[in-house]
């Protein structure tokens, strides 16, 4: 029996929600990781003082984190950042960098430990606060993330980075009033703050107020048309209005301004997948995951791309990584079921996954497809099933 299979792509495009005035845009509102300082540290002679050794190893760690061929050397970064802390433990930055490297490998315990070490040295240092809060937000513990930020703001009420971050966490809770209040606290200080306007536009977009979202995002774009996050957000708004051509134009523009921009790479990957360009999708999702291995949406995208390229075993492995982190992820459950049924001849496992999808109340709008799969008799058929093209 031949069947046209709907390959569900990612249902939400990522947008850039800035977490500080100098930060790189982050994919979606809960991703607030920030990179170490990009400035190259010039050391002409062999290091001799503790400070020089710390600078030397910090630069080595930063170099290791550069994405090369879709990968970053996290173990090398941890090694050098650790040596930097040993050389000059009085610097809060070296502890922050070490925490960041651990966070990017998914070692949240060591990440928080090192962020706390940075804050013990410099309590007003906002970057460890933002990243520590992001760890909790990534676990959907939004109240805990907000508490971390609000406690910091009690002593530092005008800190723009933390105000921006907490706005993102309120937004994830759909508490629009609190999110807007936090952004406006930035705009009171600096009415033309590009990042605050950028964030406000995305809040209005999620509130489904396209008019205000467009106006605010256009204003921020006019202030800084070369900002990758703003370009990405303009793309998100055009996508919401059904203009995929302009959406792709602005996503691509964002990547031209910042090749590692996670939100724009995610969005290009998602759109490429929707048009059946699995190879292009794979490249862009790989860029996201090289920086943010815990991004489950990007990992699902990578699995979809693997399937589109015929790498079915690799696709299965990626879906399982998602389900290890989030056992009830509806996209992963549904698409792994499709993969098992249509490509790997694991019909019994597929039936189990489709029933699980219905039991968890999968919300990706594929119930009618699932019921068609379940109605089919569970038996191993020869490989005369058509491997349907992706939609």
C-alpha cells in the first residue's frame, strides 16, 4: 500500500530576543547564553605573570569555541578556561567563561557552580545572572529564572541586560504585562535603545498585534539596519504575514551580518526544510546545535534533515536525543513514529509512538494523520511502500 506521508516540520520560527545591550541574539525567548568576549588578546611575549597566563588561556578557550565545520571544541575550551581560573582566580570573567563552556555542553551543575564563583567576586556582574537564569528557563522553570533576575534587580534596578532577560522569561509565561513593563524600564532610561525596541516588537508579535509589532520592529530596524537580530525579527514578522520571500530575504540578511546567529540559522533551516531542501536545512541546524546543543527544536530539525537526505539511522538517533531530554515532545514522538513506519520497518514501535502522541495530547495538528496510521494493520510489509516526498 502506498501512502503520502506528511513530514511535519518545525511549527514555530525562532526569533531573536536580546538579553543585554551587547549580547548576541538568542533563539527564542528562553535561550540567553552569551559568548565570551570576542576581542582578541594580543600577547607578544611568552606569558610570565598570572594575569598574562589567564589572558593566554582565555584566548585559547575562545578560539576553541569558534564553530568550525559545524562543530566547536568544547572540551578544549573547558581545559583552557580552567587553566585561566587557576592562573588568575580573582577575575570574575574567567569563571564566567568556564561556566559558559560547561553550559554549552549541557553540564548545568558545573555551569551554575562557576557562575556563582563569578558572582562571589563581582555581585553586580550581570552575565552570570542571565545565564544562570537561562539554565532554569531551559528546564521550563520560569518562576525560578525570574526569581534569579528579580533578586539581582533589587540591587541593580537599571541593569538593561537583566531587565531584557527577565522580559523574555515573563514572555515565555505569556505574562505580557510584566514583559512589557521590564522592556519599558529600559526605554525610560534610553528611548532609542535598539535592543529594547527589538524585544518589544517580538512581545507584540506573540500577542498577535501585528500592527504594533511591525511598527516597533521597523523603528528598531531604521535605527540599526545592520543588526542581525533585527533583520531576523523582520523576517519573523513577514513570515507571520504570509510573505515567505521577504522573510527569507531578512533571515539571509541576518546571517550575512552574523554567520553564527542562532535564530536566523534556525529560521532558514526551518524554511529550507519546508521546501524540501534537506541539505541546506542540515547545514543551518548544525550551526545552531554547534553553539546550543540543548536546542531541542533545532535537533528535531536536524533529524528531519537527516530523514530528507535518506540518513534514517542518524535521524532516529537525533529523535531519541530529544526524547531523552523531553520524553513527551510531540514533534519528536510523531516524526519518530513516521520514520519507523515508513522507512525502518518498525511498525510495532510506530504504532506505540502514535498512540503515545494521542495520549499526550499532541498539539501539532496531525491527529488525522495519526489515526490513519493507527487504523492500518500492524505487520511488517515488504519494502514496496513508497518513501513519500517531503511536504
